[in-house]
C-alpha cells in the first residue's frame, strides 16, 4: 500500500485528465452491461415473439452502441496513456536527479550497471504498471460493476448462487500476486546484475582481448543468463498455473448457473431471454475477472520494480547542505585542515590531519598507494564528509556553504580523464557558459588548440565515449583546458601525468605550468620527478602526515621521502626531467 500511495502522488498534477479518462472508462464499461441487458430483448422479442419492428430497432441500436464505445475508448486510451507516460517521465527524471545527489561513496559501492538498470529496466516496468495495467484494471473494474448490476437485476437469487465461488476466485489472485512480487524483485536484481556485467565487459574489451579471456567472460555471461532464465521460469510457472485455476473456478460458476437457470426456464418461472441475458452477463463478467488476475501479475512485477526505484528516490544523501548555508563567493584560496579524521566504512583512512595551504601555494601529497592522499583532496570539495575536525577555505567551514558555490572555486584534473560524448567545445566549457573566444584562449594555454583545429570539425568534433577518439595526451590537455576555462582559484591535480608516455608528459607538464599560475595547487603524485619544485611536499604514511618540507630538505633528512625517492631513482642515470614551476636538471 505504501508503494501504491507513493505512485499516486505522481498522479496529482494530472488529476483532471485522469478523472476525465476514468469517466470515459465508465462509459466504455457501461456498454458491456448494456450488451448483456439487450440479449433478453433479442431472444424474447425477435426469436420467440418474432417482432419485425424490433428486428430493425435492436441492430441499429447495437451499431450506435459500438460507435459510442469506440469513441470513448479512444478518449480514455489517449488520456490514460498521456497520464501514464507523464508520470513515468517524472519518475525517471526524479530518479536521475536523486542519483546525481548521491555522494561518491554511493557510486563506489553501487555498480554502474545497477544504476543504469534502475533508470531503464525498472522504470519501464513501472511504466507498464502505471499506464497499461492500471488502465486495464480500471476498465475491468468498471465492467465488473456494470455486469454485476445486470446479473442481479435479472435474477438476484441465481446471481447469489453464482457468486458463492467469488471468494474462491479472489484467493488465487492474491496468492499468486504475492509470489509474483517476490519473483519480480529477484528478476529485476538479475537484470541489474546482467546489465552491470555487460557494462563491465563491453567497456573492458581491450583488457579482455589482451588477456585472451573471451571464453572465460562467455562462461560468466552464460552463468548469469542461466540464472535469469531460472528466475523467469519461476514467474512463467506461476503465471501458467494461475490461468487454469481461474478457468476451473469460472467453469464451476457457469455449470451451477446452467443447472439452476435451466430448471427455472423448464419450470416456467423464467423466460429464455432472461436466462440468456443473465448467462451472457455472467460470461462477460468472467472475462474481466480473469483479466484482472492477469493484470495483477503485471502490477506486482511493476511494484517490485518501483520498490527498487524508490530505494534510490527515498535515499537521503550523506552529503547535505546545512539549512541556511551561505554562498561562498570567489575565494582567495587559503585551505586549512584542523584535526581532520576520516573513516570510510569501518576503516579509519586519515588521522588528525593539521595542514594550512596558503594562497597560490603549490603543495604535493606523496606516499605509497592507499595512505590517504586522494582521500584528503576529495574532502575539500566535499565529495566525502569528514568524520572529525574542520576544513576551512578562507576561514569558512566548507560545511557552512552551499555545494555549488564551494565546487565552483575548485578545479580538478585527474589521471582518469572523463570526457563526455559531446563536442570538444562543450567538453572544455563544461559547467560554464560557453564563450568561444575564451574557450580558444584556454585551449591555447593548455597547448591543445593546435591539435583541435586539425580535427575533422575542429572544436565541433565529438570526442566520443570517454574521449575514445583522442590520445591520452590530447585528452589530458582538454581536461587542463577545461580547468583553465573554469578559472577556479583552487586546483587539484590527481596523478595528472602518471598514465602518459614521455613525450605526452612533457606537453602536458607545459600545460600544467600555465594552469597552476596564480592558483592554490594540490598535487597528488607517485612520480616524485613531477613535484620537486613544489613549495612544500607533504609525506603520508598510514593516513598520517609524517614529513613536511621542500624537496632538498626532505632529501637531506633520513626519512620516508628520501626512501621513496631513492627507490624510484635507484640505478637510474641522472637525466633531464621536467619540474613544475620552472625547468631544471637533476
């Protein structure tokens, strides 16, 4: 019932159209009762009394009746279809909005395929429930009401006997419905797993082929597909069983009616017309009851899907703006961590971090993988919320300001460059109003303009999914141009050159030098050669800061940084390397 009520809330804006559609449905359903009602006159007046006038009058009335039915059926189908599609469109929009509101921790734990499955597969099943199944159920209910009226009008005693089996008919509808809801939930979870598997293997085809794992992935897919087959067959078995059960119940009701009604006609207490009118109404009544059982199956499956949809819609994001959060405005770029700790699930990742980053200062976070470098940087734009302590920008706690105003002050360039399947121009101006002159200026500073204008359509060239049509160095420079165009005072570089070859790295480093000018910059790097000229290097071990200082000072000290440096450059001849800020040699 809670799910029904949630779905009904989405109908509220379209209640006028819904009411009109239901009125049209009642007219359509009324024709069923009228058809059963006039059977008495057909039998008694035409076939028994042989009234020639009625022979012309009744067929003409039947034609008008079907014209009436067709007209109102069109209206109810159009308006119910409109309401159903609008509701589903609203649900899908809301679901996507709620997904966008979830923090990164949600996406860390939820496979991409499951989110896609909720938006596509689950909402489609909800669509069937809201538009097609609900329409059919309402028509059937109205038809049942009309036909029950005819049945009791013709012979209330015979109707009472026939309806003794009605409670028996309700039981399988309810029982099979419950089972189908459970199977429906399992089916949707299976579809989500299969969608997630497909997303993973299709996007990872390069690795699959490189390791000759096609056979292994084929077997994995076959296993998931077989599991889905078994679940669907359970649903098929329940559906297949419900039909003969309803047929048997209907047959019992009709048999009782024929026996009792035949007795009444033979004894002269009823006319053949009344009996056949009653029997016609009963037969017509049996059909919507049987369809009601079938539509209940579809509704239960849709409710199982809607349950998964509302799991996301009703989920309260962990990252929330405080009531009365203020606009941060343009900041100077002073970032301060005061006794900051962070726990991810049950694991403490950062311990009591105290660090102040001055305006336009370049700091580098170094340490082995998994020590909390990227996590610390992700806390600044509130991708995650700290467990303890305060993070301040220009002396203001990041939790006291609106999320958009906070993130407008931060630009991010990561190792895994995300370009959207859109034009180069729109990728550079992502999140900011496009200005072609400024876009070209940003691309020039990122050393990207030259290769962009050589592309087939220049800035109107579509980058492809994840920028697949560009090289690694080109994608990275587009990302740098995007950061330049955003012109945020705080810059986070997360392994921005680690996946590039030597030539591409030199080009990207030149672009990064332009990007870092006049910005507070936080660099996360494994390659120590890229951060030698940082103002300060922050060394992490096990989620704690263990060293802070300039490169030369840290080399002279016998500590973790020196060991990392010696490990990277052990047995390597001295060579010219690029340094952020200016060129020099090591």
